[in-house]
């Protein structure tokens, strides 16, 4: 399956946007670790802005950056959301509240606890009535999202956005599921090469294990393995280098995705 | 879309285990709801609980996955000859050519709730027995089903609240159309937990009585639990006259509010239109609509508007949630199976617990079950976040 990349959005530790990070990802500038800087979302109406948690802000920020650089109308584009954990802060708060005698779960927290909260806020923010889906596939959540996005592009023959994000859990959940550094990534993909597209992605599901593609920069490699959404980094690095590369993404047990990324400018 | 054959399906919920028990209950307009006695919940509400889950033993090789939602999935997979049919399908296609697309809203969150109660008083650490990957993570249910059935094809979990197990039909149809797999298992499970019981209570969305969809006195939902699964395949040659078919899938977003549906049902209408469009059918081709019909004031009013705008007031419709309760993430597959049963057996299911139809609602709402010719059914599933999905299911080619 082939899809053309028109726009990218990125936020992660020391990675403040796709355009700001391209030189670092391409290896032309040194990578420096820093906390993820998540901007407040200007997209949401004030009431929703107050209610939205970190994962929602992360998803909206990277999604918007990708649409801005693609020059596409978000309201007219279907979107695939994917995350291993959704909002881990809310999960903690609710489980903690349920141990108290009153069990006074906050209605806003409960409403925002659904795995598709980011998709819901995105639809409100962009006024999009186009379909969205919200996926989870543990450590392979990015790979699953990429597969679903490329499949939609191929079958429905129209542009689709992919938005992947993950946030660390607070303790005590962090000990059971260690995730570090908020990470979000988004792609706007189209079925055909356009004026805006700069790379072609060819994707194949392979039903056997293969060693996944690591990163040569040790600090970036540490980011990649510490957050499910950061498993996207080898794809981002290949896009930043602007050449032709092959990437192996680990998928569900006993399977991987073979990804070919080639500049098409 | 290319219609797909639903060659096998299974269901379990508070009406009973297996399609036979569920069909009998629907014919007799029986409800499985009872006053809430789940775990330590102290809430004045009714639920559709499945006590058998508490005794159920998870298959030995998958003991790590033991939790209420995976037990629920196992109980579902063991109904209606589903696991045996999947073994045959695995022989036919090869394990890597069958996709597994599973929906759930809460997955194994109950396990995490219980682990929080058993935190170490000093360190606040969770007990060592807590298995995040196999219970809490939303994918644990998909992982469990994939391993239970011995399948190695593409897989993920869709978690879009109450539309989850309707939307997986769309994921499977696309993956099959793209050639990523030749067949797919869809469905999923959701189980009772304190998060949803206390959460819906905090939003004042649970009824203190059994839920009464479309009733003038409706005042909220009753939560239930259940599982359902279906095997989707490409038609091989001519479609048999009694084959169960997935004809269309329609998805949309409300772009309105996180927990309240668009008051005019704009997103709901769009999902139904898209499902009809995908099936290349018009509103007049639909013989019965299985509504989302949660029995909240706002859902039923908005859905009624959307249905009347699109279908007029002559298409029989009903919600079966007075019988099953609201199965949240498992509602889509449960009501897809009910829609199949309606079409196979010429049954228009009535609405358990609804005493009369709200005069403000204008659709042709069925209070009582009756027999009729049913060939094409549309079923609706709408969720938090404004996530809407409609399916069109039919009999024959």
C-alpha cells in the first residue's frame, strides 16, 4: 500500500515541532534532551480548553501542525488516532477516587476517560464530521495506526490523518507500565502525489518477526524505546533525511511492518 | 463497499448465552436487568450482570490474561460454535491471513480498580500480581482473542466508547478490501466495573429503574455486560439466498460535545446516510432499525429526529437496551447480532420495560415483538466523543 506524506506534526522531548526538528532528526544538528513543551490549544472553545488533558493537547498540537504544513482542510479529512495508554492521569485519579468511601468520581474526568477523548476534542476543535477511529495496540500502537491510515488512504482513495500520542503514567501505575516523556506525532497522507507531498510511504504487513530499526543517536534511541508513540522515530528520521530508506516497525507478536520511505520531490 | 459474508457469529449477554437464548428472550420481550448487586457498588440502579463470569476459568495457557473482560471474551468465543468455526477458517486461510479487530471501551479496568484497593500502605505500590499488559491495556482484549483463536494476522483494538464494536466492522472491511487479510474476526467485550457505574452516576445518566428507551418517563441508562464476535469473509462466487451479509458501514463525528449528542442528531443522520450509501440502498430498503436508544432524554430525542428526517415515520424501529442493558463498547456487536437474528427469523423485537412511546418522538417505535418479513436491517451505535457508526446487515445477495 502506498500513501504520500503531505504534512507532519511532532512534539517530544527536545523536539519542538517537525520543522524545528528536521535538522536534528537528519543528524545535521545535535539532539539535546529537554522536557516536551506542549502549547495550550488555541483550537478549542474556552470550556473545552479547560477540560482537555495533556494527551488531548498533545494530539491537537501535532495534528494541527501536520494540517498546517499540508495545507489541507481538517474539517474535510478523516482521522486515525492511536495511543497505548490514552489519559493515564485520569485513569489514576478515577482508580484512586474509587478507593475512597464516597467514590465521588468527577463527571468531567469520567467523560474525558474514554480512549477516544482526543478524537472527540479534535472533531469539536476542527468542526469535522468526518469519521475518526481510536486505536490501541500496546507498544505497537503507532504501527497499528500507520497500517490503518495507509489502508484507509488506499481503500477510500482520499486523504487521511494519523495522530499518535502517549503520556507517562503517574505512580503507582508508572512502575507497572513505564513510559517517559510525552510524545506526539501526526501525518497527513494522500492517495496520490500532490504539490504538497514530499515523500511516498510503502507499507506491507509481514507475518513474522524481524529486528526493528534502531536509531544511531543513543539519546534519540532512548526516547524511541521509552514511549509507544516515539516508535515512529525511525520513520521521522527517514523522512528528515529526504532520501530512500527502509524501516522495520515491530507490530503485534510474530509480525512486523515493512516500511519504505522515499523522497518524491 | 464490497458486501461481506458474516459466516459465523456468537453472542452472550444478560439475556443468555448463545443466539438461541437471546432470540427466545427477544421474542418474549424478556429483560435480563436486575437491581445492581455488582461487586461493592452501592448505587440505586439496575444492571445486566452475568454471574457465570465470577466462576469462569480462563484457558490455562492464557492465565496471565485472567480478568473479567477476558473471561467475558472467552465465554463469548465459546458460544454458537464460534471457536470451532474459527479453527476451520484458520485451516482454510492460514492463521496469518485472518485479521482480529476487537472493540472495547473499558477493557480490564476493573482489575486496576481492585489493584488500587490493595496498594501497599507504606509505598503505595500496586500489588506484584497486577498484570498491566494482559488486563488494563486496551489491547489486552485483542491480544487475548488473537491468542485464544491462534491467529497471527493484522490486529488492533478500537476503543471509541459505545461505537467501538460497530466500528470494527469498518476496519475489517477496509483491511479485507486492501488485501491485508482475507477474512477477519470482529467483535469484542465490555464488563461491569466501578468506573462506569460511578462515572455514569456522576453524570446523572443512570436510571434508578430498568432503563425505558423512548418512554415519556425515560430517565437514563442501565449498564450491562456482554461479548459478541463475527467472522467476516469475502463472498466466494454466488451468494446463497440465506447468507448473512454485511452490506454497509457508515461512520461520522458529531463535532458538538464530549458526552451529549448533537441535539438535531446531525452526526447520527450522517452515519446512517453513509451506511446506506455504502450499501447502495435507500431508506425504503430498510425493514427494521435497531436503535442506539440508550433511554437518556437527549439520546433518544436526537436519534428520533435523525431517524424521522431520513426514514420518515414508517420504518419499524426499537432499542433492545431495555432487555440487555447498555453494553457500552460491546453494544455494537451485540446489536449487530440481534439485527442478524431479526433478519434470519423475521422478528421485529419489542422494547422491554418501555410502557408507552413518548408522544414527542415521531418514529415508528415497536413496543411489542412481532413477526414480519425482515430482509435489511440498519443498526446504530453512538458514543462519547461524538463517535457514530451505523451498519446495514441483510440476508442473501
